[in-house]
C-alpha cells in the first residue's frame, strides 16, 4: 500500500477535515481517502457535455412545456441624418 505525506498542510483545513470525519463517522485518513476518491472519480463519470449537464440539473422537474413568450417586433433604426 502506498503512503502520502503532505507537508505544511493548513491548520484550518485539518480542523475542517477532522470535523467532517467526525460527522461522517470516519477516521481522518478514511475521510481524506473518501474525498480524494470522490473528486478523482467524479471527472471520469461526468462528461463535459453542456446539454447533458443542464438536463441532469433540471431532470427532477420532469417533463414540462416552456411557454412561448410573445414579443413585439423590433423598432426601426433611427436615422439621424434627417
């Protein structure tokens, strides 16, 4: 098994990691592993397709029709030469 040593790790981040580990019932090491696993596998699972991201984001609304908004025609461009 490989080991990682992180020097000069910010004290505030350590405290936040400890709180998160306590909240999830894990050790500090297990919580750090879970965070790294989640972040590093997230990019593999999610595509960079914007349409798919939008569909995924709003899928909980189900199927619905977007109402057509009536709009006025464009006004004429002013002619300042007259």
